[in-house]
C-alpha cells in the first residue's frame, strides 16, 4: 500500500477524533454547568454544596442515643445508637451543615469520666487547630451534661462554637425530643453568630451558657435552666437563632489539661441537719486534694463539720464552700469567716461545677486561696 493511499484514511480518522473530542467537551461543559446550577438551587441537594459550614458531631451515648424494647414501658437503655445513625435519622440536617460523625464513647452520662472528657477535649481542639470543622456538636446524656459543658468550656481554646446536646426521651419514644434537639444544636454550631460564647448546651429550644446551666427536673423535657441568669438565647426551626446579647468577646481563663487523666481527687460533701464530721474525715482519709461543701443556705454547715473542714484546710486540702440551694450566690465572710479558715467560696457555681473548677485549678498548680477565689469569681 502506497503512502498516498494511507493518508486519506488518516485524515478521516483525525476528523472523527476531532468531532468526538468536541462532542465530549460539550457534554462535559453542560454536565459541569448543570451540576453547579443544581447545587446552587436553594433547598435542593444542599448537602453537596461545599460552602456549607462543617460541623463535627462527637457522640458519647446518653438517652439521645437510647432505645426501648417496647414503647409500652418507660424502660430503655441509653447509648445504643451511634452518632452516625443519629445524624442520618434527622431530616434536613444535611441542609444545615456538612456533617461528619465520630463515636467517642457509648455510655449513659452517669458513667461520664475523665477518660472521655480528655478524649473529647483533645479531639475538639485538634479539629479546630487543624481547621477540620467550623463548629462541634457533642451528643451526651443529660445527667452530667452540665459538668461536661463546664469542663470543656474551661479547657478549650479559641472561639468556634461547641454545643452539647441531649434528650430526655429515647429515640424510640412516641414523641422523642432528640431529633429536634440535634437539629437545633447543629443550627447553633453552624452559625457564625455563635462564636465567642463559650461552650453551650442546646435543648428544648433554648441555648444555655456553660457556667449557669443545670438540670432542674428528673423527667420533663423542660429541664435545663440557668437559674441565676436565664438562657443566653433561643433557637427553633422556624424562627432561627435569637441570642439575647452580643457575644461578650471577653477572653475567659482557660486551663491546661494535664498530660494524662485522671484529674486530682476532689470530693463533694453534702450538708444536712444533724451533720457530723465523718464524711469530711472520710474524704481526707481517701486522699482528697480538695473538698467542695454542698452547704446549707449560703454554703454553711454544722460546727462539727466546719471544724473538720478547718483541719482539712490546715493540711493543704482546698476547701470550697458551695450550696445545695438551686440559685443565688455563696458570699465570703458572712456567717463563716473564710479569711480565717482559708476557705474559698464558689459564688454561683453549683457543687458539681465547683468540683470541676477545683480539679482544674489544682492540676494547674493554683493553690493560694486568693488566686483560687479570683478564679471562682464570675467574670462578667
Ligand atoms: N442516665 C442517662 C444519661 O445521662 C439518661 C439520662 C439522659 O440522657 O437523659 O445518659
């Protein structure tokens, strides 16, 4: 075959190739344009849009992940459903944020412990430091939700939103509150206005601050309140987010986590009529580095108990007077001479939160009474 007889065939081939390339290019262009238009269409496949805020969901267990064998009895087991399943089960969540979920633990929060706290704190800080997330949601049992909220608030650095969420009814309940609470928690975590407000708890349409929030009812869905100040904001699907004030912008003190858990041993001693020294002596003999008094009234207790606390303070154990009363402040040097005894007062911190702060202060080497008192005094 001559060279000439080959050439026309080549030209034909190259014309066909050119046409094929043009057709493929056109098809690709129209696919890209369609895909972009589709993703930009509000409410349609918004999960695929890359400009949604990134929210990392860290699951720890709790009733929000609880399941009952039968709807007829009230009995259920907490921590049965994974974070991934929880996220998948809430319609519309993918329109709010680009979500990822990780399982930190699967426990009822009555079993919450330093190991889980450290794992949470490290993972959240890492996610923010590496710019992996714009906000974090932690799913949690409600029993100790306020302690985890306060702990994280005291150790996390930066201003990105962290929201702790739980529910009072398990996922299988007739009117489960978990899905709505999780939706609202993601709303808050994804919103730039939530920056600089510390760690927040979101349940039942309210946004509560870490310092004041507490569980006030054993079973009702209207249980989380902030008796000394009220919620810092409100959230609902229709109305969106309404914060009651500007973010304070104040840089709160944050404390370093020790290299390893556990945190120093700090006991809570509950005061009551007919109180003797035994619970305080027990705490001392079990190696407590600090004792928080859940005192009567303004953080008070019996003469016997006070004498035992004085002995504890003389041994270098940190003594913090808090109160078993749900609201109000514990004030220095009113009925108890704190200056003489070397005691600290918890101000508005409940015994369970005063315990967490005392642990962090001891772990950070803060032991002088004046410095301790400064750390307990509210900063707003
Ligand atoms: N005790 C369980 C817990 O704290 C159930 C309470 C709840 O989550 O509402 O995880």
